[in-house]
């Protein structure tokens, strides 16, 4: 054992001449001894490595073998170099370091023997890359081998250059590759074409060198040469618009080649599952798609061919489906005829019926991209798409959901919403937020009636209330407020939902708000739209107390419930003392927001009881003006603040009252000299309702918590910083202090497609502190249906020149789009 670890390599005879102990050791570890022998063939080494029982034993075998290989490399007269390098490449494939064999690869490439060249080039492709200096040493050897008389040596050089050639190597050897493209040997030409593709990708300006040769290769009959030529032309056309125009003249040639493949009989050399050379067909279709894009003449030349391929290709095999899919993509991307586009959509519809989930997935991905342009054609497959919502695969479900939401229209809103609501009740948790948001957007755009709209949103809140976005509650409250004829129906329905389940917090918040606003309608028990239920004052207060005391209620929900309880003090007559008792309990609540509200409401009961009826009266109907604003705020942009205790005051101009009629409310909470600002997160609070209260009962009620005078709203200057692909981003600034600045980013979408996963990211100089608030939403409906706003707070203590780089990211029709814009100047600074 000691001799083995000391690096000695005894022969088998020497070991058997030793003691009994030595014989036992050799019999146990003989595979180690054999692995250390320089004459061990590759197969024996592989067998020794595989027989290792632990990773430690495997490392030991490989380390000893590498040591023997390294020693062999140092010998000048070594006849087994290719044998040793082959073993080293196997060690490299196992993930162990083999960098010490790089120079041996260089030496073997320069060898005149083909057997050594073959292993040397293989080692270069595996052990070298363009970032290593050793790769430059083989440039001259490759150049010499490209002119070799043996086609297989030329092939080795072409494969190596195409695999790891650096930009410098490509520039040096490009003329040699162009020369080989004109060779009479098909075996060399197909490899030279693929090598030219690598050169074009590395050095774009060398593409012009290969244009004449690539054009001439299309006349070849060999399928391998044709395949390489089509790949090369595709690469050239994608890199250069000028080259694209030149190759549009080859569309008739490509059409003839494709027709020959489609109508040709059985060919054993190229047939795959009954389709003649599907690989070449797919490549030609991709090239035709590039050549026909935004070009009427080229598109007309290939319309008949595409129709022939779409009708004659067998769709029962995967190979045929691959050709059909490329045909569909080509038809949808060029200026094709309307009948051909319908045929392409029908092929995708057949894909949806395929048992292979991958085929169904790519079919829905393609339909998602064209649903905005070929809406009626896609609508024909609506039933199949909806059935895919029941698929077990999560990715197929997600695509089916996106496509189903895109298919919703005014004519099918009821049937589609029924299916979507069924899906929402059983969909995976990771899809609930997306499904709920899509249902809300569709209901807002295509609702056949206000009652149906409200019922749909309440159904979503009942099913997936915990997964809806923050703006859902204020949006639903606005909808209910503006639908005065349904106030009685809504409050009865929400009251029943509140008694059934209080776990869905958004639903509970809306229910509390409605009970506080329209509690008098609930107590009357008269409702024509729904079954009348007799509700007493105690029943309503019991329900609100359950919400206040429940461990499932969030602080925001408790705020809604407390405000609703306070509002009921002006809508009921027999239980005012009970309401006063409930409110007083929360005057010492540990939650600061809830405590603040309770103290304010207690003050209304005691010191300002004469103002209570006016302060707590019903909220007015929210009207939209011509500028699309609602009570001083953008209707599509609900207020969202990340810091509690701050409120964005609605600066509505109120008539000035005489000084004698204005109550001094600065000491409402005990003589506080500074105004308290409650959080806007609880809709319907006393402070947020003061702006809408009449001024006749108590004067200017804006002074309730602050004693400030209303000032006219001066709009901040706005500039457009980004406008591309229908997405517009505007920026406005407001100076908060000498070093503080608030930037408002507003995004809108004027395209025909909804944008999802919309995010804004900002970067500023290192000395500037940046804080991004939460956006108002994460999607942009089509045709400017809603806007997204996001506040960015900047602190520039060093007064450096302020710049901002903004990244815009969103998903449109399944494709992720990212763009960056830099703002060098800010308006109003």
C-alpha cells in the first residue's frame, strides 16, 4: 500500500513475488495499479473509473491517471500521444480539470499523421476557446489544413474553426472559407457553408464576402449543401437589410426547391416518417418568412406554395407537425391572403386537439400573437381553447387563460365569463391573481349591465378575494357609488356575504363600506332586486363587531369596520350609545391608525356632536369630468401610499366662509398644534369624507385635522420621455425640499393588445438616494383603457447634475419586451 501511495508502479510479477500481504494488497487494488500504467487503454481506464465505489476512489484513479498522462506529455519521443489525449478528453467530459493538455492539442494538430490530427482537433474543440491565447497558435495549422489534399483533413479544420474560431481567426481565414465554398466537392462545401455562418456571426462585416458564393449554392442538388446554403443566406439576411433585398430575388428558386421536396416520392436518404427531408423544409420556410416579411411581391410568390404545404403535409406525425408549424408562422408573418391566414389558424386549431401538450402549448402561443389581428378566425376555436383550461399541465393552463381572456368580447362576455369563473374556483394559486385581474378588466370593458358587473366582481372577491390587486376595492366602491339604483341590492347582497364568510378581506372591506354608507337601506328591508330580509340594528352592529374582533381581519379591514360603525350613528336611532361604546374601546388600541380614528370619532361624539351628521353623511356620486379625472384624482389611478399616517388630500375648491362661522378644530385631540394626517387606506373615514361634506354645517371642514386653507391645484409640468410601439411614458416633477424631489411616472398603452407584467425600473447617480413606491397596477389595457402611475422619491443632498435611466419591461402577446430610456433634464427644475 505504501508503495502505491508513494507513486511507484510495480508490475504484476513483482507484486506476486512479494509476501502474502503484498499479494493480498495487489489483488484488492489491482485495478488501481493497472490504471496507473501508461499502457492502459482507454477502455480499461473507463472500466476502472466506473468500478470505483465512492467518489473519493474515483478521484484517486483519475488523479493517478492524469499524473501518468502528464509524465507522458513531457517525453519528447512519445508514440502514444493520441492514446493519452483521448483518455484526457474522457477525464474532461467527467468534469475534472484537463487544461494541461491544451499544448498537446496544438502539437498534435501540427502532426502530419491523420490519426493524431483527428484527436488533436477534437481536443482543441473541447479544451480550447477563443478567450485563450493557445487558440491563436493553431491558426496557421488550420490554414494549412484547409488547403490539404485530403478532404477529411479539410473537414477537421472546418469543424474546428466553426466551433471555436475567434474574431481574429475568422478575419484571417475568411478568404479560405470563401474559396472552399466554390469547391467541386459537396462534402467540403456543406461544411464550409456552416463555417461561414459562424464567421458571419462573429464578424458581421465579412458577410458581404460570402453573398456571391451563397447565391450559387442554391443550384446544388445535394441536400446537405442546400441546407448549409439556406442557413447561411438566412444569417446574411438577418444581419443586413441590403443583403435581404438582394436575396429577395431568390424567392422563385426557393419555391421551386420546396415544391420539389413536397411532391417528391419516397427517398430513403432523406425521408423521415413519410416527410421528405423535413429539416431542409423547415429551414426553407424560415428563410421564406424573412424574405416575405413586409414585401407584397415576395409574399405573392410564395402564397401558392404555402397553401400546398399546408394541405399536403401529414399532421399525424411529429415531423409533419413541425413542418406545418413553420408553415403557419410563415403565413402569419408575411403579407399573405386572408384565406391562407384562416387556413393557418385552422391548423393551429387542430394542434389544440393533439394529445401532445407541447404541440398544444405552441399552438396557443401562436394564437395569442394573432388574436388581435385575426380575432374572428381565432374565435372559431374558442371552445377548444376553453377546454384547455382543464389541462393538467400548468404552462398549458396559463397559456389557455391568457388566450381566453384575449377572446372575451361584447358578444360572448356572458358565456366566457361563466367559464372563467368556473376556472377561477379551481385554478392553481399561482394563476388566481392573473385570472382575477383579467376578469376585472374584461368586465369593466364589456359589462352588459351595471348589476352584472357588480355581481361578477363580488363573485371574484368571494372566490379569490385574497389574490386580487389593491386597486380592486376602491374601483368597486366607485362603481357602487355611481350606480345609485342598485344601492339597496348591493348592500343586501354584501351583508349576506359578510355573514357567510369574513376571510376574504377585500370583500369584507367593500361590505363594511356599503353598510356604513347605505345602512339605512339595509334596515328598511325593502329591495325589489333581491329577496327582502328583515335586518335589525343589533344584527348589523353584531356583524361589524365580529369583523372588528376577528383575528382574520387586517388593520385596514378593521378601519373600514370602525368607520362603518361610526357612520351608522347617523343612520340608526336606538343604538347610538352602543356605537359610542364600540368606538371608545378602540381609543386605546395598539394599532396607531385605528386608535387615531377612534379618538377622532370620540371627539365628534363629545365636542362636535352638532357637526356629526354633516361629517358622516353619505358620500356624493363620483363624477368624471372631461379630462377623465374623478374628484381631483385620475379615475384609473387609485391612491397608493407606502407610508402609514400620510394622506393625499383632494384639493377641491370650496366656497370660503366667514371667519366667524369656521370652527376652531385644531385642539380636536387635546390641543395638538400639528395637524394629524390619517391614512387613506381605509375608505370612508371621517377625514377623507370631509372634502365632500357641505359647508353649511360647521363651515370649512377641511380644517378638521389641520387648519389649513384649500389651495388651487397647480398641475406640475409633464414631458414625454418614452414613446415606442404604442407605449407612452410621461414624467412630472414636484420639488419637496432643497434636496428632495418627487417624480411621477405615468404609462399608457395605445395598442390593440393588453400589456401584462408591466414594470418600471430606475437608476440614478450613486450620490442620489432613490426610493420607488409601488405602482398603481401591473398591466395596461389596450386603447388607453387605464394608465399606470408610479412615484419615485429622490434625495440629492450633494446637488449633483440629476440624471435618470428608466427601464421599461412588459409582456405583449406572449413576448417579453424591454427597453431603456435616459432622462437628462427634469421639468420644472
